[in-house]
C-alpha cells in the first residue's frame, strides 16, 4: 500500500516540527516554503532525510498531497492555499497533527492578552511540582517536534487563533481563554465574530471529563458562552463576584475552589502585580488545582514567578527615567493594561503594522498620562489622527535606536519611557522579540 502523502507548508519552527513528526511516523513527506529556510532548519531537514524546496511552491507536488499541514503564519488568502482548497485537500495545523500521536495531558491556553504569561506561569508551577512537562505551541519548541523526539506526561500549550484555525479533532484536557478583545482582524475579514469563533475552537470536543477555564468578567467571552452549550467543568475566574467553582477575589485575598478543595493567598503576595496579572494568576492557579498540584507549590510559584520577557519588562533606569519593554503588546488591549498600570508621566513609544485597531479605549489614558508619543512605524498617519488632540507632542521615528534617542531627549527624571506598540512589528522588525531586543540594546547604549 502506498504511503500517505503529507505536504508541509512553511519551513519555520512549526513546519519543521510537523515534517519531522510526519517522517518519524512513516509518511511520504515533502516541505515547501515560498521564502528562504534558515540554515539551522535545513540542517534538521537533511538530518531526517526530508525532501524540501524553498523560494517557491511546486504546485504539481503540493497538490498531489493527501493532507497539507499549514504553518500558522501563512494566510488563507495565499495563492497556494486557495489552490489546495480548490482541490479539496484537507488542511490542518501542526497542533492538530501532533495531537494525533500524543497521549499526554494537555493544558491549552488562548486569549488576546495574557496567554504567554499564563502559559509560562502554569509551566513553572508544573515544573516546581516535579511533573514531567513540556512547553509548546506559540511559545517554546514546536509541539510536533517534541512529540516526535521526546516523551512528556503533560504539555502546556499556548495557542494563537491562527493555530486554532486548523484544529478539528484535537482536544484539550484543560482549555483556558484568558480574554477576547479585537486583534488580528486583518486576518479575519475585519469581522470580530470570525476572530471570536477561532478563539472558541479551543473548547471544541470538550466533554464532562475536561475543564473549561474562562474570565467571567470578559464581556465577549460571557456573551459567547450564552450562545453555546459546553458539557465541560466550567471554571470561571472573576474579580467582581464570588463563584462556587473557579477563582475569585474577596477583599485582599485570591481564592481558588476546585471540587471540594479551597486555596487562598493574599493579593500582595503575588509576584505579578496589576489587575491583568491577577487574572493571569487566577487562571494559572485553577489549572494547577485541576491537576492536583499541592497548595504549597501553588503558593511558592505565584510568589516567585519572574514574568515574561518583552511583557512590561523593566530594562534600566537612566538619569532617573525608567525604560520599560512591553514589545509583546501587539494590540490595543495589551497597551491599555500597560498604560493603566503607569503611575508617572509617560513617554510612549507605539506604532508598527496596524491590524484594524480601534484606539478609543486608550484615549483617556493618553490624555491623562502621556506627555510625548513617539511613533515607530513606516505609516504613522492613523496614530497622528487618533492622538493629535490628546498628546501635546508627537514624534516620528524609523528605528528602535531613533525612538530611544527621542525618548531620552524628551524625558525628565521621574518619567517612564514605555515601549507598548499596539501594533504588529513586521514593518520594521522580524517579530516582537526582535523589536524588544533592539529597544533594550538601544537603552543600554544610552
């Protein structure tokens, strides 16, 4: 019998992992990338004897596939994807593919904001509890590559909406939605409901044996839950009410209730401060209770966790001015949390590739807290239009170095320089990490 033909589209972390797993599982696999593949990835493909092409797609090979695994960065509008759809060849994500071969317990996290922090915190807790756990998805190594080459009892998997789009049979043991606010609308025909539907794919296939953890204070999540029926254990977290199961705040304490067990600790003991981080800590604590982690480990983890790079990361204080790297704030809601937590006058660095942003939620903070806006993007017209009447001084720059120099010249001791862009990084940088690294390097060189 002929081997099933798998074509992997995209030679990044996700695609390489999927190709390796397909090879290990005995498929006839071919990887195709429209651009250049990094030398390290080529080395891996050669090591596993996987045929590949770069700099374009051979349609005759791609369209002969029985199944295509598409990397999340490739949009549905790409010509090759449209051709595959036309031929009715199934397209799945790397996560969907890897899930077929993985028997580990899976804690899966999505959300417009807070998902990386929550994912990292849960992973930290499970490691501290001595569990055999892998970190995967939108963070850490490729899930498929780990399934092909390693063995874990648990996975903590961060999932973007793009990864969720290609998931059908995959099932989480604990599914978490931190919140849903407008983001990536350019990939969803500028229709919010399409984006919401993508996020809620994390809860598909859940039964009464699995847990669904969600923010009861998030209006979009709450509205969506009213429309659908889920049989999973419902575990809300909220800062507004008390709940019988899930997590809530009462006066100055955080409580977690799961089945017959209750755990609590003082809010001031949390390593991650700020309203949004309390939500992240609540979601992580529920997940920890649901996998029977000891209260002592939960407490120590929540007290000692160091936070995530590029997320409200304090870089340096230079001549009395604090520089903060929040490059991971690629949407308005993330920047809202950053600006909300500022207590000193702000020199705000924003801009990049606009994803259909509505800036109105942060107009108030801009007016109250921001003294200078530095626009770091190729096209800053929308930022000027939105904030010209709210912020006294607006400066345009074309690099992280220029942005930091402008911030240095326009700040005084006691100010905070905040890189919280609201936008994707692809106009001037490789990704948000590259943007954050260049910002930090420029600050250190002042």
